[in-house]
């Protein structure tokens, strides 16, 4: 990442995403305990808070993406950021469980700011640089994953459990100002008018099914995120039960935190250094296959090991696999439709991955109760299975893909 030669707008978008991710990550380690201690919620109810967020994101994602194609990126970006600030403020002042759920639903609905930020990047980035540019967002995710949880824990310990939400709301408010003052609209009036005239031709199920490359991308994204959801929702429990069995609780907590931080570090390394170099040697479909292989090996390692010393290499390998798979998939998705539908297709992609998280978090606890390593065996098998649609995608794009993609692109609006 060369800051001197980076487009000013790209730099601003990345700063916006950074502030957004730090604010969101701040609440990660404290929301479950906050819900348990302040509202006496059961573990099942606590996990439903996450399900409510992803369900709302699943429903709203495509709509917000298409809306940004029709009325411009800036209005949707600003309004969705205001919604995020409101959701954090509601968490800070919540008097009841119902308000907690409302806050998470509002945050999920307005989670389109990341979709629109990604669409904004595709607007200002040449096609050959798009995967690298989208990868920077995943790098920012990694940095936020490192900084946010630690900052949230420190603020909660020093100033009480509501302070992190107040700070997150303030940070989200600053993002609104940053967006308003520094960014320009990238969808021209002519493009908006053209997109609005096609409003009756949204992404229907039939149109997606007839667009083979897009369908393969969505299947791969769903399976990949399902495996990630299994890991994300059980990792702390798995670490305590398997990797750090026999260790003190304090040592286990520190060890699990270090493993999670290593995932963030792996993401940053992949997006700021590794991905750019891989793109010089491999096309995006090859990177998807390579990422699937890395994630499969990582999940198998988690399933098989009992020592924490192999946990960090597995965590880093998982992050590398995720870091080269997801931006490549998103970039491929934007080439399967007309340029006027980039925001919409990114919304479809995010809704697909959100649906995977919804299902995986709902069943992960049940699977974990059967055996602590079972979620990782299943995750490894599912990730490996994603290699089949990835192979078919490579065939579509490498042999006669021009005619297939031109004929299969859905009408948009």
C-alpha cells in the first residue's frame, strides 16, 4: 500500500471504514457480557442478538446497494452511517432487552455503508486494480479487529460497560462529517437516471440463476462464510475446551485473544503486501482456489490439534485464505453484471454471506455440544466442497466466458 500514490478518495474511504470497524469491533468482546450482566439474558438470547443483526443485513443489503446505484453513493453512505451512530447510541442508553434487539436490527439495516463504500471503490478504481483496492477494505477489517476489541475492553474496565458504546457512537458521528466534507459523488446524474429507468428489472432469482458466473460466486461466498461463522461463534469455547485445556482461565483468555489478534494481523499482511504480489502472478479465479486450499488446511489443523502452539499458524493461514478469497470473489461479481449494477451485485453478495452467517451461528452451538472440534471438521469439508463451484467458475471465465457473461447478465435497475 503506497499512501503517496493512492487516490485521495480511496484513502478517505479507507479511513471511514477504519473508524467504522474500530467502533464496531469495540463492542465485540463486551456485548455478550453486557447483555448477560446488565439484562440477565441467557446465552441463547445473546447469540440471537448476532442473528438479528445479520438477518437485518441480509434483508437490507441488496436494497441499499441498488439504491446507491439509483440515487448516488453519497446519500446512502451518509444516511446509513447516521443509522450506525444511532444504533450505538441505543446500546449505550438501552433500558431493556427489546432496545438491544432494536439497536442491533438498526445496525444491520444500515450496515450497507460498507457495501456502498465497496461500490464507491469500484467506481473510482480501474478494473485491473479493483481486487487490490477491495482488498484494502479487508486489511482495514484486520486492523479494526486488532484495535477495537482491546480498546472496548479497556474503556469498559475503566469507565463502565456503557462507555464503549458512547465512544462508538461518537466515532460513527465523526465518520458522517468526514464523508460529507471530503467525498464527492461518483455516480453521475446521467447514470442515476439510467439506473432508475430500469427499476422494474431488479435481481430476481431467475436472473441470478441464469447468470452462471454470478451464481458460482454466490455459492462459493456462502460456503466460505458458513465455515467462518462456525469458527467465529465457537472459537472462544473451542480454545478453552481444546487448545487451552488444563490452563488457568486467565491464561486461556490471553491465549485466545492472541490467536484472534493473529487473524487480524494475517488479514493486514495479506491485503497490504501479499495480495498485490499474488495478483501479478495469478488471476482472480486462481486466487479463489488458492484461498480455499489455505482455509481448508487451516480448519483441518484446528480440528486435529490439541496444542495452542499450532493455533497461531492455523489462525494466520485461515486469515490469508480468507484475505485472498473474498476480495477476489467480490471483484469477479462486479464483472458479471453491467457497470450500472455494481452496488446492487455487491449488496447481493453481502446478503448471501450474511445468510451464511445466520445459519452457521444458529447451528454452531448445537454442533459444538456434540464435540468441540466438530464445527472445524464440518467447516473444513464445506470449504473443500467450495472448490467444485470455484473450478466450474474458472471454466466459465476462461473458456468462452465473454459470450456466457454477456448473455447471462441480468437487467438491472
